[in-house]
């Protein structure tokens, strides 16, 4: 695996003395889709802005494909496409010109075929001669993505790309990200839509209060931290959980109608068969049951709360 982004002991203290990044180290391989999750104010945008050279780090080092972002700024920046969190101020340029100009900024020769492909993949082709400021918010966001891809970057940062956008744009963006990965582009996205990370990411990093508190393969994270629950809807309300059932991890809802059993999917036996038999012995009957698996969202909320 080739390291595409190497972040070592990065810190950022803003002018007022606020420590937005504390000793962040992170390696991202070529071709990965990496999702950075964290609550508001965790430091996601600061981290991206440092890597993209918009904000200066207070200490530490960032290498892009082996080159230093400070001493080799032009080279490293040309390998990066950035879709910023905020929509930029209004532009009087057409969509086409905006993208052409951005490509030129990074020293790339004009390539109308490439721009055509990018605009079509984002359903922007019929808007290519429209002035950006006349577009809706969702369309402006599409333009931001097209602009970021205009110079064929090897790395794409998407900073909360789908905050407040419509379903179609979300779907288009997910398709674009998947096809970029197929072309070997490294994608880093920040989001607090966990569903997005669950859909797209190969690995997930969680940042909170300027610290990376976890980095893990998505599949492993969900396997290791996921729990399953069985909910039994009782025929009669139950006042107390009888003592002969105390060995099970059971919860009773406020209305005393739902009994919840939480079990570990990694264990060989779930204990469900024994539980159902013990319930019958205790004279507790149910008329419905369902199981649910904890989502990445549950896992994430648990993780961030642990740190508080
Ligand atoms: N220019 C700045 N000056 C001072 N503090 C800042 C500045 N930009 C961001 N911050 C603070 O740094 C923290 C992290 O912000 P940010 O990186 O935008 O978080 P996120 O993108 O995860 O929401 C926040 O508490 C924010 O208020
Ligand atoms: Mg942000």
C-alpha cells in the first residue's frame, strides 16, 4: 500500500489560544475512501484546511504522496481537489468557465473532454453555460465538486458535502465518489451523516475535541462494536423482571410492555433459546418480537459520549 497522506503529530492552536488539533497522526493509503466523523467543532475542517494549505499548522508535519505540504506546496496542492464546507461567494462566471479556470490554476492544459465527463457525471451538462450565481444551492454544490475535479486530482477532500442537500445530489455524489475510487483516487470525506460513512467508507476515523479517538476498518468497527437486540412485545404489562431471569441482560420499557434483550453477536451462543424457554417457565408471554442491529450511528454516539 502506498501512503498518500501522512499526518504526523499535527497541532493547531488558533490565534485566540484555542487548541483545535492536538497531536493528530493519521496515515491514508492511495485509493482509500476515508470518512472522518466527529461532532460540530471537533476539528474536521481545521484538519482538512491544514492539509490543503489554507490554515498553517502550529506544529507537526504533513506529507502528500511523500512530499511536504509546506516546502513543496505547489506540487502537493496540485494533487488535491477540495470541496469546501461553505459555498463560496457569488460568481459571475459560467459553470464551464469556472471549471476551466480552476484547471488552469493548477497548471493543467485545457481538456474539454475531461470537463464534459465531470459535468455529465454531476448532471451539470445542461447548465454549463449558466452563470453560477443563478443556480440553486444544490446546483452550486455540484459546481463545487466539478471545480474540485477539474484538474484531475489524485486526492479529493469533501468537507460535509451533503449537509442540507437533496436526495438526488447525495446519490449522484455517492456515485461520483465510488467511480473515483475505481480510478484510484483517494477520497476523504467528513460528515456527520453516519449513513454516508456506512455506505461509502473503507475506513473510519473519529475525531473529538481535536483528537483522533479511533481509526478502524469500517467492517471491523461494525463487527466489533455492534450489538444486537431482541425486543419482545409482551401480552401483559410486566411490573418487574422476575429474579429467575436476572442472569440475562434484560431491559423493560417504561410502559412495561417491551422487554429488550441485548446480546453479543460474536459469542457462539446468543442465549435466545434459553431465554425464551425461561420466559415461558416464568409465565411471561409475548405476541410479537423483532431484532435490531446497532448501526454505525449508535457506535459513534457511544464513542463520543465515552470521551466526555
Ligand atoms: N479561525 C478560527 N479562529 C479561532 N477558532 C477557530 C477558527 N476556526 C475554527 N475555530 C474553532 O476550532 C474548533 C474546530 O473547528 P472546525 O475545524 O471548523 O470543526 P468541525 O469542522 O469539526 O466542525 C471549533 O471550536 C471552532 O470554533
Ligand atoms: Mg467543519
